[in-house]
């Protein structure tokens, strides 16, 4: 595998995570999902999960094993999101390190080929998924476009958006089809 292939997701959705459907899961032979949290399920500065995400989790949970794996250091924040959705979780995952995601995969008791790593970032979510042989899905953040209001949260949102766009630009320059 060439180095830039590590940042190539198996599937790129031009929509948020709720566009992952049971039909898509069946077509790919998937039985489990490992989900990033920040900018995948909720925005960086959000604390509540949207009703649309809740409904999506309720649709998917009876059919598929679902875990949350976040790089966020705030265990309290990720725990709150996980509890509100009734999902197991790991925070401080250190993606693209494989250690925590490998532990989550072992807890799921599914082969890597039947589990998708879903996230909004190429250099964390996609790389760790590809390194472990998971099916990788890149999704769009669920939050609205950045509104330029002077606040700390808008600064973090702008930084996150800049990094994500830079990763996509770099991937395209490397020949990755995104």
C-alpha cells in the first residue's frame, strides 16, 4: 500500500452520517459501525445530539453493533453523548493510533472487514480505519456552515473546517479520488 492510500476512504458521502442506510450497510457486507463524535455526530461546540441523529441511531442500533471512538479528551462530553444515544464509547482514542480502535473492534466481536470506521477526517478516522482493515466512510459534518460570529466556538469551528479542507486538498493533490 502506498502511503497516500492510507488517506483514501472506501466511501465518501457528500452528506452527514444519517445518509448511511441499512441498504448501504447490506450492500457493503457491514455488521458494525465505529463512529467518530466531533463533527461526525455533533458539531465541535454542540453538547446535544440532534433529533435526526437520534432517529438514525434508533434505526441502526437493532441491526448493527455501534460504538463511539473519539479523540476528544473530555471524557465527560463524550460520555454524555454516548449515554444520550445509549451507545458504548471510548474517548481519548488517539486516532490514527490503532490501540483504542482495535480494543473497540475486539469488543464488537466482528471481523474488521464487516465494520466501518465513520468520521469526518482523513488524517485520523480514515487512516486508523485503513490501518486496521475496516471499511472507511468519510462524511460531512452535521452542523451548519460556519457563521462568522466572534466567539471562541466559531474560532474552533473555523480551525476544524480549515484542517478538514486542507486534508481533502492534500489527498486530491496526492491522487486520492475524493
